[in-house]
C-alpha cells in the first residue's frame, strides 16, 4: 500500500482515472489553506498518485516528521483534507498521505476513517491557482513543519514560469528589478504573509540568483560598435562617407582609410558647425579629466563648436543602469558649470550625451535607430 517515494515525472500527467467520486463517501470538511468548507471524499490511498511535479518542497519531508504525523493521525484522526486533482494527483498533503500509509502499514487505524483511506478535496482550477494553493499550504505551515526559503522560492519560480505575474501589456521578465520585486512582494504579503516581513529580503535575493532564465540580458558595447551606430543614427550628417572624405583630405588612401574613428575626432558639418565626438564605455571613463580637458581646449580655441558624447555603461546591470546614467548626467552638468573663458563667461564643453540601448527591454530601440536616453546640456 505504501507510496512513500515520489514518482519523478517531468510534467503533470493529468490522466483520466478509473474511479468516480460519486462512488465514495462524502462529508464537508474545513480546509485550513483557504479557510473554506469543501465537499470531501474518502478515497483509497492506493488510487492516488504523488508526483514530484506537484511537490512544493524542494526536499521531501523528513521521515521523522512523517512518523510524528502518523502518531498524530492514529491518536486524533485526520482533521483537514489533503487536496488532489480530478486525476487523483496530490497537490498538497504529501506528508499526510505518507503518514496515513505508515499508520495502515503498521496495522493501526485512524479514527473515523476506513482502513486504507484518506479524506480529500478535489481541486478544479487552473495551473496558477494550483501552484498558489500548494504554496500557501506549505509556506503557512505551523512552526513544527515550516517551509524553507528554498521551498518558497521554488514555488515562486513555478508561478513566474506559469505567467502568474504577467500583465496584458507587459510580461514579468520585461519589468525592471524594482517592478518585479514589488509584484512578488505584493503576492507574498497577500498569500503567504509570514514571509512578507524580514524574511522577504532573503527569498527575493534567492529568487533573483536562481532565475537565470528571467535575469535581464544586458548588452555591452565597444567603441567601434558605438561608432557604427553613431554613423547610422545621428542628426548632424556625420556619415561613413564623410569620414572617408576627411581621411582622404588628410592624404590617406587604401588600407590607411579606417572604417571607424577614435574619440575626439572633429567633423565640420554643413548645418551644425564643427562637432567633436567622444565614445565612452564605462562610468569611470565618464568622470575622467583627460578627455574633458581636451574637449574644453577644442571648444575654447574654436576648433569645435559642440561636443557630443556617445555613452555606454558597461559592467552595469538592468537594475543599476538608470542610477548610473543619472550620475553621469549630473557629472557633466557639474563639469560644465565650472568652465569659464578669459572674460569670465561660462563655456560648457559637453553639449550632449546619448546613451546607447543596453537593457533587454531597450533592444527594440536599436531596430528603430534610437538611443535609450539623450540629454542636451547647452543649446548652441
């Protein structure tokens, strides 16, 4: 009779069973998970199936705990029903199922239950509701058999995969880290309140680390890629052809003609004057003094009318990049404020900054030829 071992299957097997619920005794029982009274059925243990796909614990319940529950069942009976699918697969109540088997295998009985049977409620909802139900039963357990953070994270991952936190206009994976965190936090507070307090940080950190499939992809750029993107997408008329013409005017030819240019190059455009272009790829580089001083010298000496920065924030992350971009913008503003010519006139040397798309959710901007963010510090 014993079915103490989990049956390992890759996914649910919502098979048709050969029994009809109407053939078995019924009574109403209170379910401690949702606090509602349900019509329950007294079913034989050997027609039920315990699948790992429905197990909400990462590790099966300790055998010692099963024995303790078996003693409780033999003494006081089954107070609450376990929950199964219409196919007879156990959603929650795995430990009670094992304990009941143990009682009968030991030749004992459980009060008010026929030998070899257990009281069940039948769940007929969808996949997300089924996962939530199992999570609530496990995560809200009494202190003697508590769920672990890994158990809670395991169920949250299943809910994410099932689309429980997706909206019509945006999927969970397309949200920022803060938005994802708030979604999960609201759910935890509502459904498994004991984990909404100090414990939440621990499960959130575990969740983020254990979900590489929903971790945001983050693009990095080298300066050649930035240059190619700038050639294709700028409003100054600076093209690869213009760059080639400039090199030829400097006496270069053949293999000496380069496809891309290095930071600090100045282009004499038709409608926007002389534009100095810089490519930066990391936050520390944006605060460096060498390129800023060079740009200021070019602007102060009229070698350039405007300086434009094309910036990537490599070695950042989806979560941090907004703050880093903000700090870069503020740094440029502060730098511009302290620059003056001989006559005491303020002479800003960083006129514009354009941040290339790096977040996964920003990649559609590349197809549109746009930047993730642009700031114009000086209209000139």
